[in-house]
C-alpha cells in the first residue's frame, strides 16, 4: 500500500553514512536513497560514485525525489536547503539542531504554507524518541518540566573525570582522541549544543518558541580542580543539565552544570549517553535514556522520521494551541556554587541569600541564592566558575513579594 | 476537526477513577465519559450517580458511545466485554494484561475482522509508552532484546529489602500496608504479572504470539536471608527481571530474579518504578523509566490511547509481517544461583557446568550453567530458590554442538 519513497540526501558524514548502512540493513522501510549531494569531490567513499552529485539542484529539481534528508554541518546552508525543498514540494528530514533552534518558528510556518512536513527526531538527544513522544504520547499530559543530559561529549568528559579521576583537561583530550568531542569543542563544553536541543524541546513540550540567544547557557569549561574535590568529597557527580519548566504563565529554561547526588536518575547516565526526564501531572516522572550521538543512533532516528513519512506523519504542534499566553522568562532565582579569582567584582551583596563563603589560595567561593541574570553576567567573566547546587531551588522572581537581600 | 468522542467505561476502581480525574483536569482531549458500568450498587463514589449503570448493555447498545474503556479485574469478563464491544463497532481501550496476554492473537484477529482498534498502552509498565514506541519508533530497528523491571510491587519490596535492610517478609508486609501489593500478592511475587506484560511486549517487539503458559516465570518469594546476605556482601541488588531476546530464528523469554550489579541501568530503578531496556541494532541501548502502576500513571496511559483514537490510531503489528519463521523457545542455558534444602533431588550433574557449590546449616547452594527447563522444574519444588547470576550468559541449546556435562 505504501509507495517506495525516494530520498535525496545532503551530506555524507557520520550520520549520512550511518543512514546509508541502516537503510541497507533493514527491510521494513519502503524508501531508498536516489542521490547524495556532497561538497568535496574526489574523496574516497564506501559507496558507488553514481550515488553522488555536487549540484544541489540535481536533488531539488528531481520530481522523483519525495524527501530531502539534510545532514550537513553548516546551519545557514542547511536552512536554505530546507526552504528550497519545501518550496519544491518535498518533505524534509533533518538533525541540524542549530538550524532548527534558530529558525523553528519560521520552519513551523513554512510547513503550514507549503503543506509539507519537516521532521527532526535526530536533532534532540540522538536515538531517544523524545520529540515523537512529546508530540504523540504526552499531548494530553500537563507537563511541568523537562530536563536532562542533552549532550554526549560533555557527559563523556564528566564521566571520565569522576570515574577515572582525571582533571577536566585530560578528560577533554581523551574525548577528542576517541572522537567524542570536536577539535573545537566549544559548542559542546560551553553548553551551546544542549541549548539548541532545549530550544527545540521547549516548543514541543510547552508550545512556546524561544530564540536561542534568549536562553542562558553556562558550560563545563570553568570547572576547577577544587570543584571536583568538593564533588568527590560529598559523593556528588557533576552533570551538564538542560532544563525547562513551567511556573504560572512563565516558561523558564537554561543549561548549566550541576552537582548531582547519587539518588538522582541522571547520576547513573554515563559516557556518551543522554537522558531526558519528563515530569507530568499524570504520567508523573518519566526517564528516557539512550545514546545521544553517533553514526548509528542518529541515523536510526533519521530513519524513523523517514519511516513516519511513509504514512504521511507530520508534527501537529498541538501544544502551540494549548499554550495560552505562556511566555519565556529568565527572571528566576536559583542556588549556585560560584568560584572566582580574588579581585573579581562579586560580593555577598550580589546574592539574594548568601549561604556560605570562603577564600583559599587566591580563589573565593560563595554559595547561595542568586538570580539567573547575575549568573549569566558572571559566566562571561574570565575565571568565574558556576555550578548549581545539588537540589537547587528554582524560584520565579514574580513569586517573591519583597526581594529579601539578607546576607547570611 | 476532531469529533468529541463518547466513552463507556467498565469498572471504576483505581485506574477508572484516575482516568475520570485526568479527563476532567486536562483540556486537550476531545472525549468525555458518558457512562460507567460498575458491579457493586450503593457504594459511595466521588462522582454523580447519574454516570453509573449496572447493566453492561446500556453501554454496549448505546450507539452514541464510540469507545469502550475496559478497566475491570476479571480477565474472562473483560474479554467478553472486549469481544461484544468490537462486534458492536466500538473501539476498545484496556489495561488488562492478563486478558491481553491470554488472548492476544485472537484480539489481533478480532481487530482485523471488525475493523475496530484495541489499544492497551496501560497494560505494560503503566505510564511508560513502550507499546507505542515499539510500534512506531522502532519499527525499522532490528531489536535484539527487551528487558526490564515490569512489576512495581515486587520492585518496591526489593527496594525496601536493600535500602532499609529488611527481610523479604517484612518488606512484603510494608508494601501491602502502603497499597503497593495486593492482599494476595502471588500474581506479583511469583512473577505472573510481569510475565503477562512480557507476552504482550514480545508480540510488539518481535512479532511473535506466545501463550503465557509457555513462558517461564520464577518469582521472588523464595529469596532467602542467605541470598540477601550474599547480595549485600557483593554490592548487588536483586531485581525481578522480565526479558526476551532473539537468537537466530528463535525468541527466548522468561521472568526470573537476578543479582544486579551497580553499573546496570536497572540497579537505580527504585520503589514502584518500572524500567524497559531495548537493545536495537541501530538505536543501540534505550532505557525507559516511569511509574509502572498507580491510579494516575495508568490513567494517563489509558487517556493517551483515547487521545490516539481521536485521530484513528490503531496498532499496525508491523513486526508480525517481518517475523518470518521466528518461533518461541525455552531451549536455553543460563547461569543461576540455586539454593535448596538438603535432601532435595538436585545434584551437580543437573548442571551443564557447575561453577561452585557449598552446604551450610541444612541448605545447599550450587552455582552454574543450567537449562531453563531444569530451573522451571526446580522452581516448583518447595524450598528451592533461584536467582540468575549478575551477568548471566544466555546460550541457546542449539548453539551447543555437543552438550558438555563437565562438572567443575
């Protein structure tokens, strides 16, 4: 009954090759790759030359091609391909989280305009089917929060730090040698990559579009040996946590490292694995764990989207209709451990409530309740490290009648 | 665009009441309860009397009712309701795992015959959307195995045993007092309940129908204080694990307690939580964790099925078409710790490979490789305790050319 779909693929890197092999090893799916558009000529590839083209129009203008699978790195070029494909009446499958995060509202509108779906399960936490579950399974569940480990490279680094007693620099180097971190790892370790995924997840969880530049990301690159010592002595892990939650008519969301105690479901999520924890009013706590990246896991998510297109699946974005007046906000107080060099302009008065503070070897430490705004500001100052407290409270500023500025 | 669906509900126990409240608190779903059929008259209920009927035909013959939601305990009566509902052209939502496990192939055929869907997400691991994911997301993934904690009551008991240093009897009593175990807990503690769920999962994972009576279930009711001591001394947990996997053209599946080491993802699944771990060729390891039972979590899964029916969803059972010649088998060797009273007719020769054995205080212990067939036989002998080894191997008998009967 289902027609055999023809695919035009852009990019033949790690995920593209994974898709190629997955598609050739599985039997159930009625789809085949017709053409792959790549940039670099004369490169040895594990597939016959006849598959390849260097001209994007050979795919875009091919009436026989039903689905464009966009798997290139460049977010701007990817968005151009997406737009051109929809205009040509082709469905699009992509895993480009940066492009999606930056253009999600526009992509939502383009789908309506052209009547063709864009699916992107592979963009958020690789193999974990979180978008589909948020769309289909939790559509009637009032979701309170979504949080988790959205980046495999940093989780690999942090796992090595704790399990093999390495410092941050050594662990990063090992991750790079094993291919789990890019040679320029800043998108990962500064928390941009998980932020892009969080932006996409927020749209499907709460029905709110937010721009990546409005979401705060604090990375793991400032974690010091003293932070690690503190974590080890107290039995904590450190994880880079992406989280979003609803409070009243506001949606809050940000990415930051956090001390994690052993009873937290995220504590046991190791190496390149990702985890997503959804707290719903009815389903209560749900955790999804799976490989967040890699050729096969992401290829599998992309394939699942292609499979869904064989039965005309499209995201309904139902929560957009339900999100009456919800807006994104950063007006939040949380609890953090802040470390900085002596002389950095940070004082106890900057905290809403200072819980403890001490100085050692030219470094100062302060722990207490503090606004996200301050954390963002401090995260841009050289030498400042920020880690959320193990069971940090999250208090919307609007919940505080008179802001207490007590200093303990 | 969607019509408002009318529901006829059978049963108003824990899940029925959960559904009622969930349906009244959520906004997104276009469905309302028209009638609830209950058995007991004159019972105080938190809902107006006008909702209730005591005559099943008031629901079955009501042309206005689109969906029958079957939430009663009695598996035979539930199956009669299911059949009558399909015959009357109504879709069915149920969470009755015993009924489903016993009649799944017939229910598959009845759906085809009457052209009406039966959905049952709530039947397997409560709030965890495992059936839907197996149907939709993993349809093109070659799944190698599915395993996990499929029963909340026994997991609650085992958690209390280890975290609060109780013995089995004390922990069972506490679970009963808190409502996590039935006054007759044998369906849970002897492993029947997780077996029913496993039977349903096997159909959606591998496309194979198997009768519950052909699947071996070994419970946790024979766990001795010495087993607990051994686990504690070695840093193990004990979990009641349901598992099924493919080897060649055979599907194996059974329920048995197992020593679990701390690096196993199941180790951190506590109290009434369930977990499902799927190993696929492409997606690799995926873990789903959520509440396995309870009024709201199961009500939420039932609601999700109702919601799916608003857009004409039905299970496609795609893997049935892909399961060329796969058959269920118990011809397997695994590794177990077997304890028994002196005088029980178990000897080292019964093991394919005896790894160790000792006697203490009238009890004998043997550890080694042994067939499932023997374990099943022994599990029926009073006083025999069986726990799988922490990283037990699973070796199909057909893989063994000459069965070695070496005794260490």
